[in-house]
């Protein structure tokens, strides 16, 4: 499969989950394993541009497809992605565990709806849980990222 | 948490999928988006020895108009269904309900065929199929056959699909009555419905009020007899056998069914 623009290939057991492939084979550990039950969204990555929970996708299902993790968002010079910048500027995190998943879900959300209302942000992130309950600033960060996207257009 | 060991096989055509299933026998299962099956496999509630990945059969992902009905390919994702223009204009109940399944990530992967074949009475789309009078098309070694939605759901995780048969298409006629509503009661946004109700015109079905999705027959009979919607809704729990679990006991689910059907009928009439 292609991960963050680079081809990654390995022989793995048939039952290997995408999240374990990313962390243990590709060595990309930004993607967290949280609930492991398709609930919390900490393992969210992009599969062909759409957000998915990588704890519920087999690595074999992603074979031949494009996967993007948090590590793949910044550009080659290390300049952060607008969504990352917005989470930083608005302090859209507390402990940080849910943050990679929140950021990836946000990238997918804004790709589908570039200028969401606050309510659309909240429902659009319903698949991602923050156990610090830091939702207020997360929503502010998403709205700020959307505003930045609009301004740069 | 990972599934028990299995052999992964990938089909590149429907014929190949059927062939692999015939060879795999009772120990083989089809894998579409995997969002019903893989969680069960992690919990060892399902332990197939062979998984046949049909996720690349793009010929099974479509929505089109055919001979007066809407044909939906079984591999169409909830996300695509919820945004499809034809579904949105002709079957708004289905478009809306598909947009209520799980959360965005789940809707990107989960498919209508997978949800129906999984036959979870707490799932959203099976009840929608009942009120839309859908016909399900299954392909097996000896060809295709049509199954009415009302005959498809046989029990908890049980359908009338034969071993080796693959659900390929869902055919839905244009509804005779336009008003619709989908009511889903959950504690958290992404949860399964504790109870749900799908309404299309005077057709009503219940989510999670038995081992299969159920038509609210007593409500439908009352409406046909001229009862006011609020009076008809009072009979929503008749003939049901709701599960009892951490979320609700029987009487609470019966109460929810009456309330949700009442709201659903009122909303459907306001749209009709």
C-alpha cells in the first residue's frame, strides 16, 4: 500500500489490522489504539482520502490503496497542515491522545464540507471521543481551520 | 484485540466470490466494509476460517433507476447512499437513515448490503427496508433470486440467504405516500438505537423491538381503519418482544416505541 506517499510493503498475517500495520510495520506511531472497538476514533486515518477507523480495517483491505496518517499531513519542509496549525493555535487538545484521530477526522470533514457550521462540526466529529472532554477548543480549532481554508481560496 | 486466525481471500468478480464461497463452505464469510463482521470477530462471536473480501467489486456499488424502481448495489457505502442525488430525491427516508448509521468513519466503510446481511435488529437500515417494501437480490451457484424484505430477516444475525449466496442488489419501488420519518433514540450519538422507528406514509417499522426488525402491524391496521396518528401510535408495542439489556428493560422499550412512532407519524404527515 501507499502510506503518506511512499510505497510500504510487507508480508503480514491475514488477520493483521491496519492500525497495527501502520504502527508496528511502517513505524508510524502517531495513530493511537484507543478503544479497539470502532468507537473512540483515536485510530482514525485517511483511506483514499476518507476518514476510517484503522482498528476495524484489515491491512489486506488497504493493500493497493492510499493511506494517510498524521505524519503525512505536514509538507516536506515540516510546515504543519492548516488543521494542525489550528489545533495548535486554538489549543484544541488536553492530554493529546485523541488528537491525531481528531485531526485526521477534521481533514476528512473539511474535504467533504469546507465551511461547516458549529453544529455540523459537532456531528461531523461524533465518531471521535475526547476523554478529557476538551471538545470546546476542538470545535473552535476546526472552525478556525475552515475559516483559514476559506480565506486562502 | 485482533480476530482469531483466518485465511484471507480476495475476489475480483462476483463469480469468483461465489466460487470461493462454494469452496469455503460453512466456514467462509463474505467481507464487505467489515464494520459489522470484524468487531464480532475480535470478540470471537464470529470465527470464520475463510474471509472472502468482496470490497473491490466496484460493479456492486451503484444507484440507478430501473424499470420504475431504484436499484442500489449491495456494496454502496452508507456515506455514498446518504449523499446520492437520486436516493435523496426519490427515497429521502433511506438517504437520511443511511446518514444516521454509526459515525462518519463507519459510514465511509460500512455498506448497505453488509448491514442487511448482518441482520442485527438494532441496525437502522433493515427497518427502513421493511417500510420501503424493498426486494433483495441474492446470487448463488444456481443463479439469482429475489427475496422480499419481509421474508429476509429471520432472526438475530440470521437471514434467509443460503450458504454461498451473496446479496448483490436492493430494489426499492417509489413510495406511494411521500411523508417519511426516521426516529432513533440513543444515549450517545454513535450508539445503536435503543429503539428506533421508520415511517413511510402509513407504513411503520421498529428497530430493536425483537429479534428482527418488525413491522408495527397494529399501528398500520389502526391507521388503515382511520385512527388518528396519536391513537395508532399507542399500539406501537403490540406484538413486539423487545430485548432487555443495560440500556432499557422491556417496559421502557415499549414506552419508547409508542413515543417514537408517535413522533414519526407526526413528522411524516408534516412532510406528506
